[in-house]
């Protein structure tokens, strides 16, 4: 597809959790907890209110349509009254501020002179207060991947959803850098490239959290004649280009539906029909148990409600997303019926009851009367929007890269000043004192050129979460290849065996590597030592048990005994016996001696025997 021809414009917002010791507006640690460890639970009812400017944000107003906005929160011994919204926030965490400004400096941005904290209205339950604190830190940068950076904000992470309307407070308040690019990208591949570069740059600080969910990309996409759509929460970089491709297809499909509706002279009838009695004897379990079934007729929509606009998604899915805001499970439409236990005879009766013509589509909603009425209103609203083409929306990503409606795009009324936290001045002296860390791409090059790692290992080590430990090991005298292969390859193989490598501390790994360098143990024993340490043994005990030290004299004596037992074979094979006998000695030494030393002694002893 020629994306430039269709006018694709895309920008990214990247949200990255910062790996600071404490949260942004309290001094709780930034650790994630198992929900089984909760020591408290409470509920909040959230509703949108007017800001100091006298306005209610349209996205928050939309959330108000949700029938139940009572949310449950899990508290822990690592959360406090600030997360509970029962105590004013503390001053901004200086470590998080340093880090966000460092990131800004890495992208050539200009810091603001004074940082003001704002409240961003959020009533989806992800924050106990009903708002998220955010601060503009710097503006106007550029990265080599070819995108302008419009802004970077420092804000607090939201609470993590456990399930339904239940949230966990351990994540709430972790510092988050929000980096926003200009809509400079014109192809899906370019979006992925820019997101990848920014991710590399963030990891280069060595102070960002790693793992699924610690970095999320929101992608803003539009095409010519379409509209700006924000897709939230793309966690997997490998899916980001597919998300863009599918959104382009969705916008093109919606524009086709718009044109087709206009060509047909279609319209939206707001007449509602109570058809509960029609389905009194239905075989559909959903319709049978509903207290009320309402129907509407959409003149000229036949075949278009079931039109696929993304893989697995239809215009009917879009209408269903809106209806679900009212608490219903979804909808049925005649483009997909008969199905789900509804017969052709029932469909014919339904069409006759609402006076539907062949070119019309009929939509059904089943639930309580209140919810069904609310849902029909939302469906009428979304059907009307089909004549405009692509509505401006905030959407959430589904599996495989398709998306579903969340709420309208927020407006300016969403933000208003936070009055509990004082502004922070950014002086020129402070800005100048911030140093830019070495980029991972530069580290990779240095590991290859200066430390002699092969190119693949150099890259893997530079991007590894153990990179800092690797550099520390080199500083303390461990050979680069031994350190890199242990930290990358050996630990990865142990993980595949099911060993809990996270339980092995960095100091234990370092002690084992240094023991190898001192000759206290052989590098062949490293995997066994790590296995033992992962089960709780100390490095000293593990070495004593698995690889007790052996002197050169003891090793020589062991080799001489082995050669004596195989003297005929050695005399017959000569130096060709080296390989076979080497295996025997390695097995006997069981990692207590370095292979290089064994080989050296063995060669010498075979020569003596010959």
C-alpha cells in the first residue's frame, strides 16, 4: 500500500516507568506486589466534576455514562495514604526529575523554566483521586530516527487493574516519563523504527524499569479524509506496525461505509420497538433470559453493519462498543442473523414487526429495560456517526493488533492545576550538571571493538538487563567473554531448565566469576554453582560441595593415574590420544580445574609417556 498516497500521519506517545527508589509524590518504594500480599481494601465512587475553569472534559463525561463507577482498591504495606487519596502528595521526587530531564537532554530538548504540576481528569478507576498528576518538563527535541519530539512530561503511573473494577495500588504513583512525538511518521515501519529508537534511548539511562507493561506506546493515526485516533496501550513493539496497518484499514473501511450510506440515501431512525414478546419462545439463551428486548431499524444499512473493517471487527462491533458503556453484553444485528439460537422465522417476524425493508438492518439489544434503553441510545449515536466517516476517538488495542472504542479524545478541559504541590524551578546550572549516558548502540560498538566480544554477543550484552553487572565484572578483573557468556548464555540456559535465576544475586554471580579468574574453580563448574546458589546455598558452600579446589600437583597426579590405566591406548595412539583422554580427565575433575590447564598438563604427561 502507498501510505504517503493515502495521507498517513502517525505520532507516538511513549510511557516509560522510571526505576527510581521511591514513587513520584510519596516515599513508598516502586515495587510491584502479588495481590495475595494485600493488607487492606477499600472502595471509591468516582464522578467527573467541573474544573476550576468551569468545564467538564468530554472524555470524562463519556465515562459518566457507565452505570457502575464504584471501584475497589487493594492496599499493601508498601503503599500509603497518598495512594489512598487520604493525604496530600509530598514534593516531587528529585531522582525522577533528574532522570526525566536527562532523557530530555539526550533528545536535544529545551527544559521549561518552571515545572508546574497539573491534574489530568481520569475517572475510569485507575486513580483513587479521579485524576493523574502530570508535569511538562521539556519541549522541542529531535532524534536521528527522523521524528521531532514535541514534549516530555513527568507523571504518575496509574493503578493496575486486577480484574473488572478492582485495582491494585502498588503501581499507582511510580514515576512515568511520557514522550510525545510530532505526527512525522508516514509508514507503519517508520512508526516501529522511531518507537524502537526511543526505547533504546530510554534503556541507555540504565534507570528505567524493564519487562512487559513497564513501557507502553500510544499511537496517534490519521489518513486523508479520516480523523485522528489514539490507540492506547501497545505494549509489544513487534505489533506496533501491525496496529498502524489495521487502523489504516479501519479508517478506509469506515470511509467506504460513509460513501455507501450516502449513495443509498440511508438514514438513522430513532424509533425504538419493544420486541420482548416476539422472542418469548426463542431458542437463544441470551434473548430468553433478558427482561427486555429492544430493536431499532437502520434504513439503508443492510450488509454494512456486518461489513468487516478490521480482522475480526465490523461496524456492528463499533456499535457494540458504544452499547457496552451502558452495561449490556453486546448486540445482535440482522446482517449476522439467523445465528446464536435465533431462527430465520424469528428474523422474518422481527423485520415484519419493525417494518424493515430489504435494504434495512435491524439491531437488537437485550437486558434490563434501563440498560437496553441506554444501549439503544448509544447505538443510534454511533450509527449517526457512520455518516461522518471516522470519529475522533481513544481506542484500546486488542489481541493481534485490532482495536476497540474506549472514549472520545480528551479536550483541553481535562487538565487543571494541582494546588497541593509547589512548582519546581529549573536553573541553567542544574540543567548543565546533568550528564548524558552512553547510548546502547555505542556500548554495543565498544563491546565489540574494545572488549573483543563477537558482534551478536556484544549486542545482546549491551541491551541486557545485566549490562551494568557485566561492566562491573570487567572492572573487577573478569575476562569479558567469561562474564558475557555467563550473564547472557548460561543464565538463559538455566532459565530454560526452569531454574529461578532471579533468585541469584548479582554479588553471588560476581563472586563465582572472580573465583574462576583466581583459579579457585573452573569455568566448567559455573552452571552447577549457579544452580546450587539459586536453591539457597552460599557460593562458598556450593564451591566446596561441587567444585572443591584442586592443586596443580593433585591434578597432575590424577592425570598420571588416568594415563597409567590407559598406557597401551596412549602408546598406540600417540598424541592422538589427547582428545579421548581429555574427556576422561574433565569428567574426573568435575569442574574443579580449568580445561586449558588440564589440556596443558595432559599434553606434557603424554609426551613424557611416549
